[in-house]
C-alpha cells in the first residue's frame, strides 16, 4: 500500500476531454409546459471524453470518465434556483431551459486515488447559431428570433482540452493506464466543431450531422498550446531581464547614496 502512494517522478500522462453545450429551440408546446414562458431554449452542458461513440447523436462521450473523475460541479447564473449543481456519476452533464447566454463555471473533482486538487474550467453557454451571431471583432452580434434559429437545428459549442497529470501516484497511474482513451479518428465525415480561433470553421456549422473532434484537431490544439507556452516563457524571460536591470539600477543608486553619507 505504501508503494501505491509513491509518486512516479518524471512521468506525465494526460486524458483528452471536451466540455461545452448543445442547445435547441423550444417548440411552442414545450414553452407552454416548461413553467417559464420567457424561456426559449433547452440546453445541456457537459464534460465528456473527446471521442464520439459510434452512431451516436451526442458530441463526444465514447468513454466513461468516472474512473478518474469523481464529481463535476456546474455553477450556473444566480437567477437559477440552486445555481450550484453537483453531478456525482456519469454522464457528467445537466440540462436546463433558459433564454440568455452566460458563463458557466465547471469544477472537476478527481477520485481520491489521484491525490489531485480540483480544476476549474469556464464555458460561455451558447444558445444561438454561430452562423448568425459570430461577427467580426468589434461588431455587435445579432440575436435571431427563436423561429429563425430553429431552422438551423441544434447549436453546438464545445472545447477540446487535455487534463495533464504530472508525477502521478503509482496507484493512480495504474488506474489510468488500465483505461486508455478511445482514440480520435484521423478524419471524419461529420462537421468539425466551430472554434473562434478558426473563423474558417464557421462553414462547418452549416453542415448536417453531429460535430466530431478528430486527430488533426488534437494535433492543432497541441501545437497551439505549445505556442502559447513558448510565448509565456519568452514573456517571463523578458520581465526577468527587466527586473534584473531594475535591481542593478537600485543597487547603483544605493551605493551613490551611501557614498554621499
């Protein structure tokens, strides 16, 4: 048992996930029965494995993540009753109705064997079709009527990410390696999820079918993360150099003051 609580130094292992939401326009009958006449959409927010299950109408979710995720807490807008919702078993998702978009805080708690602290992600709930609301920087998006939006079908807003575990406990590493993630397909006939960093992917939102993440997108995301990491390192080095120069200048001024005394 003692060996199981020893960290395996120099080892890094990750698990790909997606988080986000799918939204649909409520029908007239649904609006009458939902209890909130001003609500226009039904939406589901979730944390899932990145790969789609075969013949599924759900984005992601091929794998059960409960072997390393214990709980997911969703913090909704304060106007919802009980805005902090805990989901303690898969699927790690919740569904609601509403009329407006807002930021959802997603807190992922890991199983006890991991010894890891919870992490927090942030997702902007998306209700309206990307092709109607995504505008150039500095312009105001137009909010379509529910009737217009319904013609576009479900709205998908999903983000790919990788949860990285560094120097994991031996017991947790054994647990992770016993559950390899379903690999993403190299390519897909399904539309690829839209991402604001790739405006060209806006065309994909007009295609029928359930969006699917691919290996190519996984590589692109990895490269983007590496670029961001390099920028941060360069920025840190820049400010480190500035700090050293300021310290030298301070030391010079202190010596001048001491000489005058």
